[in-house]
């Protein structure tokens, strides 16, 4: 038996749905009627749902709805006064009632986001269902089954669930990601440049019991033991996405940067670009591969390498550093090479021909960082002492060493660490004539943009594909998230609003479709000056009122 149910959504709205009980499967949604944000809208949607249930082929339910009484139309007045009106002029009986709101929807929000989608060139994919899935992911991330409700609330006629699933298959077979990535590149080149790109890696876990060819247990950034995948993201210096890649869950992060950057460079025939990554990507094999692919790089260096790179400085100047001091020197490519002799007081200037066994290294000292590092070391020292004294459970604790079956404080390691507080290193294959040390440091500090994009994809867009199981479906889902991330970043750049705030501002602006006699008419919402500013900044189609 079909029935009406109300469900609270993640956005705080109330979804009105028609559902039925299926033996052995529970409730099955027959149709999404819409989502209500006010009691008045809820009443309209409930009335509409009751009408659908009372339609042909539906069993009538006693919902205590009082039907409007049938009335006869009046006999038209005669041309001349008569005692009795002539028969045959009376029309058929009907129902008389006031105008009714039959539907509401956040059409302005959909149109504005669709406008950004088109402006980025994504409409070349020519798949309206794919576009709808992208916009639904931005507005209210949810499952395939629930996307119909979100799109209905946006004033759209959603495709069926089967059509949406077929769209996922088309996205993979039709190589939508390649076409979206090409459009992203064109936009980034037009808006700025891609001579410097930022790269980072994250993990997305699945609530699954067993591993498969893609979802595997590996090192998790969220410290989970569930099967996961590894996702690499390449963005421009402002955080606009350019390339995304998916790897098996047990893939080492350091092995992901080369395939994605090489794929990006080959796809767009780039002969000169630099990629920036954090210290986790620092490996001799990675840097050599990037260098041999004619790609320039800037990666963070580990502080433990400072005594080797700054051996000459420590010999001639000791532990003394000044706030903001920058030391431009070289670092060996491997432990077997030493090209920085301590006998010379001046630091060598890196040259790829004169120093084939080294990379360029830039070290900077910050008094603020030194205070923070000292505080961290003190906490670690106190924790080590507590472990040695037995006050805390023994774990892998820094500065604790095992000697003769007992635990002691590793004072030598602690002193070495204290000598290096405040230092931050950067390794690159870009010479000083091309990029000064200050620009190397500034370029590395732009990495927060890619970290912000990852946070957006994992929180605002809920990238974790918990509802997908096959590799093709997961890859298609990541294509939708990648596209949604591009639209979201562009919308934020245009309006200066975080995407969640943007949706909260525009979603309550609801158009109303009203039934007047036998016709319907749609009325736009009333806009404030702030709403007009946002919509004009987005430059969506139809946003002229």
C-alpha cells in the first residue's frame, strides 16, 4: 500500500515522498514530491502528494481531506425578461476554488550554478543528467537514489535512478573526465597560468568488510583500517582543479605524483611547468623521475636533512640564526654523494652541470616557528619522561630508547632536534637565476590552496564514495566530484562566498508555480540587494531580475 512520508534532509528541509512497503526490502520510494522549507510549503506538498495518491490507479486513502463541493455554473441572463429561462444553456458541473500553489523550487540557484558550469565549458559534454548530478552534488551531496529529491527541490524534472546509473557508465566509457580536465586547463590558462601547479594526496575509506582490486587496506590519513582508495589532486596556484587520479588503497603516496603530473603535462603538451608538493613526496626516485621528464619541482625537505645541507653554516656560524634568514645551498641526491665541502665558508650556488649529484636546497629560519617547535619538543620530552617513569602506556614515543631491557631518554636526539628548531627546508631543481629563494618559499606556501580544495571535496562535496562498489562507478563518482569542485571553486572566486554559504543564501529563493483556473503560471521570488549582487556575480542564465 502506498503512503506519504516526511523525511528530514541534511539541509534542514522536510522532504515529502510517496513510498510503499516491499516485503523483505522495507520501504521503496515511488516518487519525490518535493522539499519544504516552511510550514506553508509543507502543506502545499502534502496536498499535492494526496492528489497523486488519489489519482487514477491509486488506492484512495482516508486522509481527512475535505473535498471542495461540486457546484453548477449559473444560467447566463436572458436577452429579454422572461419568467422561465430556456433549457440547454447550462454548462457541465465542475469544482470551484481559489488559485493553488502546485509547486515550488529553488530554480534561481540551479540556473546560477548551471551558468557557471556552462561558462567553464563543461556543457561540451552534452549530457544534461551528468550536469544535474554535478549540481546536486554541490547543493546537497547525497546518494543516487536521493538525487531525485534534491533536483525536484531545485525545480527540475529529475531523470530516473536507472538513467542516473547509466550516466555513471557513460561518464567512464565516454571519458568525461578527460574532456572536463581539458576545459579546466583552458579556463586556468585564460584566467592566469599553469606554469606552477600544486599537488597533494588524500585517502577515502569505504565501510566494506572485504578488499578488492581497488579498495584495499593501506596507510590512512584518517587512521582507519577499512579498505580505501588513494586520490591525487593537481590544482593551479589558486586551488582550481586541473587533474585527478585514483589509485589502489595500498599505493604509497610518493608513487602517485609522477603518473599524474606526467599525464597532465602530456595531455596538454606542456614543456615548462613546475609542481609543488609537501615533504611526503620527497624521495630520490620521485625527484629524478620528475627531472628526467623535464618537469621542475619544489618539495618540502625534512628537518633531519638540515645538519647535512647546513654543515658548512654550522661549522662557521654555529647555531646562530636571525629571524627571516634564508640560506641558499645544495643537498645531496643520495647519501653516497657529497658536493658541499665544509672547508668553504660561502654556500655553493647550485648548478645542474657543476653539481650533478645534488639538488638546490633553500633553508629559512623563523623565530615564530622556533617558538612553536620548541613548545612541541617540550611536550614530546615530557611524554617520553612519563613513558620511562611508567606513568603513561608505552608506545612508539620519540626520544625514548631501549637499553639493556630498560627505557632511557635519548638526550642526543633531543639536543639535535633543539638545534634545528625554526628551520624549514625546500628542495628544487630550479636555479637561482630563474627563481629567487624568496619565490621558492612563497610558491611552496601556496600549498594551502590544494589542501583547501581537498577539504572542500571531503566535507562540502562529501567525496567519500560510500555508495559505490565497482571501479567504474567509483571513477565516475570522482569525475562528478572533480567537476563539482571546479564549479564550486569558480563560484567562490566570483562571489567571495564559501560554497556552503552561497547555497544557504540562494536556496531559500524559491519560485512558485500557481494553478489559475486551467492554466499555471510561475512567479519568481523577491530578491534583496544582496541576492542581486550574488546572482550578478555568478552571471547565471536568466538572472536578470
